[in-house]
C-alpha cells in the first residue's frame, strides 16, 4: 500500500473534477518567501482559510499547493494540510488521531517509522518547495535573506 501511495503521489493524474482550476490557482500564487512557522501559524495554510497549502514533515515545512488535488480540503490527504504530517506518514494513518495539536517530537516512533519519515521528507523535497522550519515551542524563527531564499529556489528548479 505504501509503495502504491508513493507512486500515486509521484505520477498521479493532475486533472480531475476541479483539478485544472486548482492547478491554475496554485500557479497564480507567487513563490512563498522563506520563513519559519509555529504550529498555530502553519494551521492557517490549510487550503480552506488560505489558498496556499503547507504541511510539515520531520520539522520542515513544504508548500504543497500544487498538489492541492491530494492535500486540499477535498483531497484524500487533506487531513495533513496546515499540520505536521510526520506521525501520520510514519504510521500510514490518515485518522485525526495520528495528528497532534501540540509540537510532536516523534520520540516514541520506532526506527522503521523514523526511516519512513525521512523517506517522506526526501520525497517532499524533490516534489515541493521547502519554505521553512516548524518551530519547537519557545524556539525563535530564523532570519532568511532574500539572497539565500533566491539561491535555494534556483537550486530547486
């Protein structure tokens, strides 16, 4: 099932009911400037309150707006939008119980589950824009320069 899901993510069809409209909307959004997010700030980017969709994997935040067919409010993985998806991806659980409302350090995951999180992180890095870090409670956000942000975006393209 995990392999089938990964193939679907990588090569799934881009158009479906409303898919072209969502893709167009995603393309119209400017590239997001690099910044760090608290869990509360991340929740604003769920595709419902804001057209941009972000999710976190292993402490890194990705802009998955171009994958709105999957991560949008009606998508099969919409539960992860605006959230830290690490635990759900590690355990392949799409229930709300797999998501935490507070910062999740993932310390109770076993070695196989942590390896799965790292693999998901790598897949998201390949497919989506990295936009910042997920902040731990009390952690201060980093200051990113425009030069640093531009260099990273050019490297990804």
